[in-house]
C-alpha cells in the first residue's frame, strides 16, 4: 500500500475538470498538500494507507471556491449605507468613512472577519484589492487561506500612499516580503481606468511583464465611466487599455457591464479574464455583464462577490445562484449559464484569472488540495437528482462542513480550526460601536 | 401583573408596521396565540407574568415570512431538470413527470418536505397551488403552519380532475371540509388565463364574490402567453380578465413580467395584489416584473418562491435578496426596492395578498403571533449597523432559530418541534430513487 496523509470519501465528488462530471462514492487522496489520486472509495482504502481517513456520506466534495474579486476589509462597512445611488453611496458614505476610519488595524480586523465568513462559506481562495496589502498578506498568512493580493495603485492620495509612485513602491515592497509564499500571489491592482493615468499604466505594464505578475482592475463598471473616458481620452476605456498594452492574459478585468459587440472578440483575442460580480452590479444598478455572450466567445469568466459594502456578503454560493439566474434573464434564454459552467466559474476559472489555474481550481492529481465538503442532507437540498444543480440552485453557504487549503484542514464540522472566531467578532463589534457613535456617523440614524 | 403565555425579548424587534422601524431591546408579549403587547424588555418583565420567558440576545424578532406563491409538492422534482427553455422544461420534463408520478402520496410527501424547508427558513405561511388540495390541507393542519390553499381549476384533465366542473366541485368540497380552520384559508386558483375558459372564470368570479374568497392565479408570466391571448381572444390576458370581472382586490396575480404602461394604473385602480417571483422568472427567462413601477403606483406587491422545480429552493431570504437586487438592476436605479420595503413585501404585503392582512404580517397588538427569530451573530452578518439591511442583503435561511405560528412554537434552536424530519427526508429519498431508476427517468442520466 502507498502512503498518504489523508483520504476523504464522499457520497459525490465533483472534480470540475471535466466539466459536469459527478463521481459517486469516490475518495480523494492527499499527500504533501497535493492531490495524489481520485478513485472509487473502496479502491482508495485498498490502495492507500493514510494517517487520516474521513467519511462524508451525505456530502459533495469539490474544489474550494475562488472569490475572484473582493475588498475584504470592507466587511466592517457591511450594511452601513444601502439603497443609494452609486455617487451618493461612494461620495457621501464609503469614501468619507474610508478617509476617517481605515488604518492598519481596521484592515487587519476587517480582513479577519472576511476570511472567517469566506472560510465558513466554502471560499478557500480570494482575490483582494484594498489599502494596506501588507496587513492583508500577514492576515492571510496566519489564516491558512490562499489569496491573490493586489498592489493597489491610484493617482490620488489615501491613507496608504500619496501618489502612484508611492503606491507602486509600497506595493512592490510587500511583494518582496511575501515572494515565494506558498499561498499568497501578489498582483498589480491599478484601481480603474478612471483613477490611473497613462504613465502609471505604462510602468505597471512593464513591471507586470518583467515580474510575470497578474493584473487586477475594475473595468467598464458603469456607463458614466465610459462617458467620462470618451470626454477625457476620446476613447472608451478598453481601447485606451489596449493601446497601453494592458489587455493581456494576465489581466482580470472586473465588472465589464458595458461592452460593445466589437469589444467581446477583442477580449477573447487578447486572452483577458473577466470577473463577473452580479450582486454588486445589481445592487449599485451598474448594468448587466453579458455573461452568455462572453462565454460563447470563449472568454475565461470568473466570479466575485465584490466588497461587503456593495453586496453585502461574501457568499460564493449566493453569487453562483445570482450568476446562473441573472444570465438567463439578461440573455432571455433559460439554457445559458448552466449549473456546471457556473460552478466552473466559481472554481477553475477563478483560479485561472488569478494565474493559479495549474495549481488549484479542480481536482486533478498533482494540484494542491484546496477542497471543501458540502452537506446536502438538509430539507432544502433534498432529494438530490443532480448534485451540481443542487450546489448552484439550492445550497446555502451554511451547508459547507469542511475545508482544506493545500491539504491542511481549516474548517471541520462547520467550525474554524485556526481562526479565533469570538475574538474576530468582538473586534468587528468594537469597530461598529466606534463608527456608529462618533460624530459624522456613517450608520443609519 | 397581567398574565401572559409567552414573552420573547430580542436584541432587535422589527414590527414591519410602521415600515423601517427597529426597536432595540424590546419584548413581544403573547396571550392566547395573539400579540398582546410590544414594549421595552425591562418593562415587559415588570408588567407581565408569563408562563414562558425567552431571551434572544443576538437575534432579530420579526413577523414570520409569507411565501405568497408556491407549489409545495414540487420539492420532489427539485433539480430534476434545469437550464432548459420553458417549453422543453414543461413539456418534456415537468408535465410528463406530473402525469406519471403525482398522486396523493406524492403530494403529501412533497408538501411535508416543503413545509420542513420553509419552517427552517422562517416561512410561517405559504400560498399554495397544486393538485390534491385536500392532501395539502391535511398536511398543513398537522404541521402547525399557516397556508392559503388553492382550489386549482384547469380545463384539461389531470390526475386530480377531468374538467373545470370537477376541479371546482372537488375544490369546494375541500373548502367545506376545512371551513373555519384557524390556519387554513382556501382560495380559488384558476391556473392561468391560457388554461381556463371564460365560462369557468365567470363561475369562479360568482363563487368568489358569494363566498368572499381570495383568487390566486398565474398572470402575464411570459411574452408568448400574451401573444397566444392576442391570437385566441384578440386581447391581452389582463384585458380579458378585467372584462370577466376578475381584477379585484381578491386577486393575487402571480408573475406579471409583461405589463404595459396602461396596465399598471389599471391594476392599482382595481386593487389587485401582484406576487413577484424573481428567481423563477429569471431561471425560466420569463422576463422582468417592473417592481419599482408597481410600487410607485401603490400596488400591493408580495413575494413568492414559486415551486422548487423552477427556483430550486423555497428560501424567502434568498428571494428577498434577489428581489431587492434585481429591481435595482431592472430600474437602473440603486435607490428602488429598499430593504425595508422588500421586508414588507415578504411579510405584511404577502399577508394582504392572501386576505390575511388584518390577522398576520406585522407585529401589531391583536394580530396572531406568527413570528420568527433570526440569529445575526454569524460572521456573515456582523457587524450590524442596520438589522433590516442585514436581513435582506446578508442573512441566510439557516440563521432562523425559532418560529411560532399563532403563538405555538414550531421551531426551537433551529430544530422542528412537530415535524418528523428524518422520516420526511427518508420519504423524499424514496421518491428520488423511484423517479430516477424507472424507465422514462426524469433525472439526469
């Protein structure tokens, strides 16, 4: 018998690659943090001697979900300002609150709250963009989770940096500090075409090529972004980005609610990944991302929750459901965005968008063992004809029972093993108290 | 001190009437199944001597949710056929499966599964339309839940009846049997304008007036329904229904994705309730209900999940979120369908659509005590600036801890008190096995 660290057998296993496959009564075998084998459960027990053998008889085992766009620390602003037009939400609530409250402690506490929420909901990897990426990286390191962390770049000053040069310099210092970290992938995160100048984009393009690093950016989120670009640059943002050499397979372009018929083949040709955030786009009335057309063009489509300020949760199960449902409504076709494709968006495609497609996102042998178990025995997910349909259309985040990252168990029987949940929740409550009672309160009065 | 049966104190109480109100550290006092008082918790303990006093320190207490449109037994078809155009979904999957499998046992087992799911997710009242309303009524009686149950009417034969006369006769017999039941309200449920003839509608109108009974009908669900009506009747379904006298305050018109600018004021004038089913409309690509315009016209807007065949869950928290988000995207305005209004749709407006507006749906003294508690202490719902926002935008169904109907507790610490959950789930699994293995299987092969 071959040695292994862990065997997990489950009622169903969904490897994601190949799309749509469901294996009955199989087992996943893990050694040294990687997937060693995926085979019928009975055979696994005959062939491998593992230190730990787990049985999940009412569960689906699948790759951990990849949240391809979020701003983790904004969990501390969750529900602070809702049902407002984008300009008032940003200008009167989010930006003033950020200017007043965001510091290293806020970012640490908000990131820890976000990671606790994501872990419990089956997200094992997330793609972040916020201030103090150093603090986020330290928190990710301690959590056991995996993340892409953006080196955010803006032209205007914030609490994190004064100008594009300083953002870049500080970002690269964080990158140096976490180089080679097995679970952290730093990326360049120019905020958006409307907040970053051509010179900065040119520098970022050079650096991204040189350092072989991913790009993470908000692009074509709203109609007014397009209008402003036409006025200022006499071109649409995508055209400007293309001329600057930013449209490459390294780019994860987030939102993309405003696309012409000509831009879709351009994105496909350039190999750009699109990160769709359906709930944020709906909540801020930003427009509809043409998911079915992007999929038909062969574009890599990932899925993100966006920050808790505009969602208001970091629930990838809810996001999968919203994606599958909304795509049908927008395309006026019930057969687009089928469940298996949407599950691929939330796993393998997300991994690809983060430059991790060969390491995580599906259950191929050799990949790192980022996996979750989901208990389908609840009334709301019975009976089970099709476990993939069940995950996308009926499962709630709270049915996630277990999670591993690189073979290390982080969630067992719904309980986090590393995170100190009571302390994290107490710190979140302390921030709420501070934000709510101070002058210039951002809470509902 | 005045006697009471039950005092429930909670961190927050949301009475729904008045809209948007949140009471801190209040208590609800219940006597003889009705709400006796709603007052500060400390005062409640001084003023009332109750047999039972419960404290819910991290929870919101609010009216039980009202699912204003579903087909409960279809839970047994959950996930059986997805991602298909409406005609193929209905014609090749749902109708053949119904013809082959639906009988009294199917309806009983499916209704029990649906009620278990709904209860655990905070739905204390639902509005049903399916075959064997007698079986549904018996199941509701035993469950302790509250329901509106439709006397379904079609022209074509099914396992329940052969023609409109027989549907009506059998429905009225069920109505007689359950007349005066404290938790069951029978309604007339002509299936839809395209499946019911003018003569039957005239009969139903007479009976509904005579018996002072609500009407529950699918109306304007798809564009092809409108086209077919134009061809067959030379008028849109709403015009036809108006000429037949069906547009009255008794009518709960479900779906309404196809509305002209002139039809909206007509609905308002007639006092029709509209039941919006956002997830079903999206999943079947039926079109978008103009929620913000209906609200602006002052129409009573309720919320329903539809059946699990087209949703695929009976989760009113998910439905509230989908409603609030989708309305913004469709109206291209982030300030429509605010959280408090959507919570009203899922409670008070639903009660009104079922003709129960003076009995349930808000926490006014004198109303029956249909209430739920929701635990907001999870990471995904912290911190709490605004409990109403949290319920609509961040809460999952699994956070519902307790539920009462007419003052009787049916759910305690997430566990059902009356329902035999293991037996219900075992019967659901038995149906799945039967449906999956037989020839002419409806499951994914």
